[in-house]
């Protein structure tokens, strides 16, 4: 049974930075694509960034050049470095896993709250 545990959320002022981490267990981390999604109150869950097992990355237009996704296979952990944060980045951030034979992400963490004050 896969388990994804996020950490690193919190309250930060606009222009500040946060680093989220997601540790995976119960899965072969090295072969999975990993992703970060976010959901603001009253809105749908949206893609923020993804990273393939080979290290290729993809970002939502709204976070390009501000956020960086990375992974450490030795620690089974994926990170999201968030810089130049804006109030509109406020949301619950979720880590997700996609196995290589699947088209979509199928497992999610419990989420971590990020709040950016103006």
C-alpha cells in the first residue's frame, strides 16, 4: 500500500519562499512519475508540476520560473521549491504518484496547507 506524506507547508508573506517535501513508501519510487497538485477553497484540484522517473519536468504556466520540482531517489522523496510566492498560490498542496503503466496519477497524500499573505 503506497503512502505519500507531505510536509513543509505554512504561512509566508508574499515574495517569500517555501519548500515542500513528499516522502513515498510502499512503492517503487524510482520508476514512478511524481507530481504536485493544489486545491484552493471552492476550486478544483489543479496540476502544479510533474517530474518523470527520468527527471523531465513540467509546470503549470502560473508557476513557471517560480517553482521547481525535484526528486531524490535515495530518499524516495519529491520536493517543490516555491519562490516569489503570491497570495493566489494559497491552497492545499498534494503529492501524487503515477506508475509507468498508468495514464493518470492514482495515489495522493493528505495534503499540506500553504498560505501566502499579502
